[in-house]
C-alpha cells in the first residue's frame, strides 16, 4: 500500500509541473521531468537564480535546435548548375588562348624573337617532371584488337623520368580474323590550340632527334607522324629503330631525321619520301619484337638538336624503275 501511495503522489506532482517543450531531446525531457518534480519539493529560488535557470534552459533548447538544423540540408543551399555560364567561361578561355596565339605569332615563332629561334641549336620538346607531363602522352596495346599485352605509364623515381612498362604477349586474339598480335606503344598527344585546332611542331632548324633513355635491351621503333588532314594518310608515318643496351646506366641516343623511312600501315613502302620537319604532329615508341614477357623503358627527355657534322639530307634512293613519276 505504501508503494501505491508514493506512485499516486508522484503522478499528481507531474500533473502540476509545467508542460515540457517538444523541441527538446527525449533524453533531456526525462531529466527535465525529474528536475520539475524535485523543484516542487524545494523552496522557491531567488529571482536571479530563476532567471539564470531559464537562460540555461533556453540555451540548451536553442543549441539542440541548431544541431537539428545542421542535420537537415536546405534545398536552397543546393549548388545550381548553369550551362550558360559554363559555355561562356569556355568561350572566354578559347578567345584568351586565341589572343595569346596571335600576339605570339607577331613576336616570333612560339612567342620568341626570330633571332633566338635561328640561333637555337638544341631544344627539349618533352620532359617528364610531373603528372602534367604524362598527360601529354597516351599508351595503347593489342588489347584494342583482343590481344593480351598490357602497358602502363607512370612517373619514375623522384619524379625525374617517365617509366613505360608492361607485358608483351604474342598470343593471337580468338576472333577468327586476326592471326598476329603482340605490340605495345606510347604516343604523344597532338597539340591543340584555341577552339581545339590541330597544331604542329616546327623542327626545320634541327636535323637530329636526341633522347636520353634507359631500357632492358629490347629494340624499339621510333615513329614520327606528319600533320595532315588527309584521311588516306592517317596510317602513314616515318620510323627508325632504337636499340637499348640494358643495365643501370642511361644512354643518349641520336637519330638523324634523314634516317627515318616511310611506312604505311606498318609496311615499308618502295617509294620513299623525306620527312617534312615543319609539320610534325606526334612521336611514338612501339615495342613489337615478338618476345613474350615483361619490358620497361625509362625516358628522361626527348629533344632535337642541330648537328653540324651531319650533312646528309636523305638516306634512301628512289629508282626510276620503281617510281618513274618522280623522275619525269
């Protein structure tokens, strides 16, 4: 009976307590009920103390309301995507690049005075010192036709070179069409100007390709493409061999441009023509030595220079029997 009497007294006290705010956390409401029941049994607090208690309760209520507001994402705060603004920004960037190209053209080739270009004897075209340098290249393999070769490109040690590595496989694709396979390549991207116009390199003041590489002893093919808009010439290139000796030491390779021979779709043509050095679009390295297994090629830089000792203009002859139109 005593227990029932106490429970009835507690219920009556809670009914006399002020109604709890619904904004408070349920856990806080339990403590708030205890606080009300205990406060009814104590003398009335002083006005200053009552004010501080109300201030504390109001602060707790505002704090929890603020936390609840942070959890809810307002639709008005969602970032708006404006396609018109994106197009305007893109157009502004292209016009800015076009302006720079026009100004550089009036200054001289590549924005430099003409006398500096004419006196230049060596030039580094590609070097590898960061990820932005790797973005100027792309890699490909016979996986595009169903092969099993793999090739990767990453920065070398201390970000001072580019490392081309992978695995070569001569296993032919099981497509019933291809009978041969086994190649990996690294190709430079075609430079683009304002409004995505195709640009080209002008190497007419130089006569030799200059590379600093370190390989595993495999032979590579260096391929140079001319800038052309003709569809029937997209598979045409000029090539020459690059032999790596392996080992931990770097080697400097110099290949005269006069040694590059003309090929079409991987076949050396009977009629040879000279490489036009003022319209170079890209350069690439291809491995296709028919030896299965891992490979690597580390490249420090790729450049061009003018060798005064090299006076050969073209290393190959054209016979009147093979190409009579060249001699008419």
